[in-house]
């Protein structure tokens, strides 16, 4: 049985990923910072709930202990929890707003990954999927033909660019793991007041595909559901 944990899985892309992995037969842990929302989300898809606030080291450590006690190991970690942060011109953004976004989108991923590496090392096929964004791609943000080049997202863009390097550094350090970063695409969720043209089913497609990699799968790649993205 494949044991999978998805952070921020009480709604949006995380919930859809949890639903699909549970449907594929994984034992799924819905990580959520709010217990009642997390519990009801998990219950609705036959998954388990684990309290997990990625900004809180104690919460992350307690989640790792709970899964270790219940399962002994972890096979798939999906670092999905993320926040958008301010949508204003770069000169208006200060260090506090920047730090808040990094606390969740970057330091949160490191906190969770570090806590779960010992459990993943006990898996026969350890997989990590980091949910990034095309807004973290230098090549796309600098391409005037792309929508990414027009968005005022200093904190979010920088956090997802940092997540690219976090992904690559882990992939290099853990060559027996499959560690990839994905771009779900602009998807209708609370994240963007449901303005994204894609459904959550479409958005979660690449997350689910990379979560299901076998031993022959790639590591250290950046992909959306249509293929490889430029860094
Ligand atoms: P969403 O519907 O707003 O869901 C975000 C999830 O993250 C929620 O479950 C939220 O929990 C959780 N979260 C936020 N801070 C957390 C924390 N400190 N600890 C634990 N969980 C936390 O957004 P989404 O669209 O599904 O986004 C999921 C991921 O996809 C994010 O990393 C985002 O950057 C990325 N992404 C989204 C799009 C898009 O178009 N939607 C495009 C590219 C990338 P609460 O319910 O408690 O707030």
C-alpha cells in the first residue's frame, strides 16, 4: 500500500490530488492546519487526517511522529500548501510581507521535507512533488509573450523561484528519491477567487502524475501537464 501525504489538502488542488490518490488505492493523509476542515475533507474521500501547519515546526514534527507511529514510513510527499501574498507593484512590498510568503511557500516546504525524509528513506520508491508555478520561471517571466511577464507578484514569484532551487538541491542530495516541481496551470480555486480557466481536475493532473512515478521516473524536472517547462 502506498502511503501519501499532501499538505494543504483540505481544499483546492491539494484536496483534488488527495481525492485522486485515494481513488487510486493510496493510503492518503490529508494535511491541513485547521482540524475541522481537514477532518471533514479527509472523511469525504476515505482518507486520514493529520493536523499540519507548515509554518509551525511543532505541528510538522507532530505530524511526522503520527504518521511514523501509524505507518512506519511514507512513500509520497506532496508539498502543496501555498499562499499567494500581495498582488501589488514590487516597490510597494516590504520585508514583512515577503517573509510571510516565504514562511509558507519556501520555509514550510523545507520544514515538512526535512521532517519526513527519515520516513521517506524507508520507502522502496520515495517520491516528493513540490507544487510550484510558472510564475517562478525566470524564462517565462522574462518572455513578453507570456502572461507571467505581466503579473506584479514580487513575493509569490520569488518564493516559487526559490522553490525551484529547493527542489533541485534536494534532488541532488537524495538521488534515490524522485523529486520534481510542477506547475498546475491557472486553476479555479480560492487562491485566485476562482478566476483560473482550468478545473481542479485539470490542475491536479500533473501533481497526480508525478506523485505516481515509479522507480524509472525522472527526478529534478519542472513540468506542467503538457510537458517540460523552462527554468
Ligand atoms: P487554495 O485553494 O487556496 O488552497 C491552498 C491550501 O494551502 C489550503 O488548503 C490552505 O489551507 C493551505 N495552506 C495555506 N497555508 C498553510 C499552512 N501554513 N499550513 C498548511 N496549509 C496551508 O489554493 P490552490 O490553488 O489549491 O493552491 C495549491 C498550490 O498550487 C499552491 O502552492 C499554489 O501556489 C499552487 N498553484 C496554484 C495555481 C492556481 O491557479 N490555483 C497555479 C499555480 C500554482 P486553509 O484552507 O487553512 O487556508
